[in-house]
């Protein structure tokens, strides 16, 4: 797991040790990673990333470079595409664009990725919590307006549902 932080490695080892049958909503994949887009230049509807946001996107790519990501999804907005772009380039993956207002389509495409998929979704402060819930996570998640450093990892669990790990990057 070279390249992953100690916290990510520890969280993934803990999740893997839970074992049990994979019966949760999130069982269509080995893992789903979700992030809100990085810092943006301004509050325009389709804002680009700021310099700080580009640094954070590069940090995300470094952090997830050896996580086995097989698919990347982002919304139609430039800030989500720019957040995912460094990892997509590093892995040679073409990110798939799915409209932010079509979460059911996004989840269908994530599930269609297959049981061995490890998926990154770059979304928004309002879409990421809704997607976590749709993946079967029962924990209440909120993302503050100025919060850009969350990395959520959803891993199938036992009958109790998927395991959600919230990290910072």
C-alpha cells in the first residue's frame, strides 16, 4: 500500500478484518471513495479550482495512487473534474461525467462498474452526504461550506451494512 497514508492503511486494514458476508447496498464494489471538490476560485456556478484547490487535488492523487482505483466519476462542473483530474491522469483513467442532479444514474453506473471496482466520486457538499446514504451508510454526514478536506471510504460490511471511514487529506 505504498503511497497511502498511515491513517488510510490502518482504516482499510480494520475494514478488511471485519469480514462477514457482503450483503450491504455497497456490495457492488470493493470500495467507494467520495470527496467534495477541492477549494474553488469563487462562488460562480461553474467555478474553477483555486491554487489551493489544485494543490489539494494533487494531494488526493498522491494519497490514492496505490488504492487500486478503477473508475472515476465527477459531476458536470469544472471544479469536480479538476479535483479528480490529477488522479485520473496518474492512473490513465478517463473520468466519467454524470450530472449532479442525477444521483440515481450515478449510482447505477457505479454499480455497473462491477464487484472488483474501486471507485472515486468527486461531488459536492450536498451530493456527497446523499450518495453516502444511498450507498447504505447510516451515519449522519454534513459538510460545511468551507470544508474541502474530507475523504469518505465506503467498504462493504456484514449484515449491519457498509463501513464508513471519514478521513482528512
